[in-house]
C-alpha cells in the first residue's frame, strides 16, 4: 500500500484524469480529498473512493478563486489533520481559435483556471505540507507545456507556465522535504478531448501524432501521478515527466 | 505495484552500483536478471552480493558485436527471452579540458557509452519482438541535458543517447517496445568517486561537498533512487510512456 496513512488531494477530481488519480490513490490506501465545480461528479468520485474502503472528502471548489483553494486545504486539514500529497489537475481546453482571433474572455478564463489555479492551489497546499513535515505536489501540465499546438495559444501558454511554476517551487521547498513535479500527458481519452475524438479526420490526425498508435488512458496518467506521489520518487523534484506515447520524441 | 514474475531483464553495467541496485529490486519483484559486465571479478562479486538465485552474470564487452550477440543469447538460453533491457553500462573517461584530452579516450568513451548502447538495442529488440513487446531504459545523465566541464567525451555521449532513445522510441512504438532515458544527477557510486578525484586530485571530499551544495535536495542520489525510477519505466505501470527523458536529480535541472 503505497499511500497508506497519506492524505492526498486532487482538484478536478470529478471526472477524467482527476477521478483516475483519486481511484489509484484509494487502491493504495490513501485518504482522498477531492474538489470539482461539478457537485454531482465530485460526489460520485467520492462514493467510488469510499466503495474501495477509503475515507473521502469532496469539497466544491473553483480553482480560479483563491478563497476556494484556501477553503479546500482548510477543510482537508480540519478533517484529516495533515496534507501529504496534492495534485493540481483541474483544467480546461478553452476555445479553439487562432491567436489573432482568440477571444479575450476565453484567454482570461484559461489562464485563470489552468495557471493561476495551480498557483492558488500550491500557495495554500505548501503551508499545510510544511505543517505536515513535507510532501509531494504533482501539477498536471501537458505535452503542450513543452511544444505548441495551433489554435490553442491560451492552453499552450498556461501549460508552459505550469512547468515553470513547478520548477521555481521545487527549488524553493526541496530543503523542507516538499517535492514538486509536473506531468505532461498527451491527448487522453476524456471528456475534454471528446469533441476532437468525435471528428473522424481530427481523430485520425491525433492518433497519428502519437507514435504508439493510440491516445492515452486516464489510468496511465494516474499510475505516473501515483508513483510521483509515493516515497519511491523521493529524489525526484523539479522534473517534467511526459506520459505521451512518444508524442514529444518526434 | 510492479510485478516482474515471468519477466526477463538484461542489465549492462551490471556490476556497477546502479546496475546492482536495479538487479536487487527487479529480482526481488520476481524478474530473472542477467547482469552483464566487462569485469568478471566484479561481476561474480555482484552476483554473490545480490544473493538472489534469479540473478546470474555474463561477462561481455558491450562495444563488441560478437560479445553483444553472446550476452543476448545467454539471456535467451538461460531464461527463454528478453522483456526488459537496462542499457546502463558507461564509463566516465579522464577528467581534462578538451584541449588537453587524448583522442583515444574520446573514442573509448563513445565506444562504451554510445556504440555499446546502440548495439544493445540492435540485438535486444528482435528478442523483445518475439515476446510481443518490452521496455528499454537507457542510462543518460544530467550531463545529457547540460554542459559539464572537464568531461567532454562523457557529456557528448550522454547527449547522444537521448537522440538515440528518441529515434528508437519512434521505430519501436508499433512493436509495443517502449524506450526512455533516466537522467541522474551525481549518484553515490564508484564512478562519482573517480570523477571527484579527477576534478580535484587529492581532495575528492571537497568536490563532493561542493556538488552536494549545488543540488537543491542537498544530497547525491543513492543508486536505489535511480533503480526505483528504472523499475517504474520497466514496468507495466508506464505503458503510455515512451521517447521521454526522466530526470532523477534532486531538483538540479530545475534551476
């Protein structure tokens, strides 16, 4: 049981990669805290965690609101008394448009959720982890934290930002026993990519850009997050680990 | 998590500290392990030290084609095939600025660290294909990502294997064979003791202290830290990970 007695928090835990992470942690014995803006989805994940015999706490939170992030961590500390692992996973794709045509409100929303949301999350998680004697933070970036993608300027910028933010925080807290890493999934079969996958031409293009010949599964991202969460990764910090079926090797 | 029962693992540089640590972990998880090294005495000692009946040794020169074919054949003859290759054999070469370096030393380092890795892939991949897939982990280094003064051949070689890894990952993805590198910062090994001595003859402890201070976590990696990452990349927990550079450096490359 890799996560026995550990308290682990994931944002965007109601669906997709976030739910897979919550369930992987539960399989390994964690106490799971999860947030989402979708109450029904979040409660569903919490029920699935409990069905595995683990404690779960769902808190409604919008990661773009600093107060929500502060409250989320406070609720976790009130319930379980410590915080060992946090995964800042909540994110949106945003509109698809060329940079010159990109809607201003769409840009602001993507940056608020995907980048500022990770900063707000870490700002409060780090304090709780210092009180807990150390911990591990995993920020979900993307392959677009390393390369660009046409019509996704906001998403690409936000995810590059997450990779940089991760490195700075890793340098700041390594001496106090907090590791901070980012993970770079390629295109994963989730609701976020369903519009793309449902268009046969786009789907063919996407599959073709993954040398492994398919898109990723949420569980494959969750296994990497689980490993980075665990003490097996005790020397890993400030790293950016792709999980991309060879996408970035091209 | 990782279960390696029924899996066959070949580790080059098997008598080195990282190779031994990986063999211990993987054999402990059920794998049959063939340790490959050019130093027969050190290899025998490593097999004895690990003390697991699933681990055996094979003396080989990784720079030589016939020798490579022989250790691949040994794994197949003894264990029935190959599922995992940790292409880990490497030498550091002499510590000296490029303008004083001996071309023969460059050739030796490239032969072991690049040609040796290339040959190991060339001959292991056909065996993995027969098993329907596999995982290859190449030992690169922080010196594969950044300049490292005083060891130009080593630095060159560790950059080169990242390119090799990426090209091989593309070729092998349709074969269900994954290829990645691990990139450690300094590790508490014999190789680092030698480099420390080379960087400041007579006062290696001073180099150790200086290098440690540069690493955000304020320590070198232990061989086990690297072995644990190798095990993750070798396992079925990383089925979507290929063509990637995985650092294990206590934060060194983040700054």
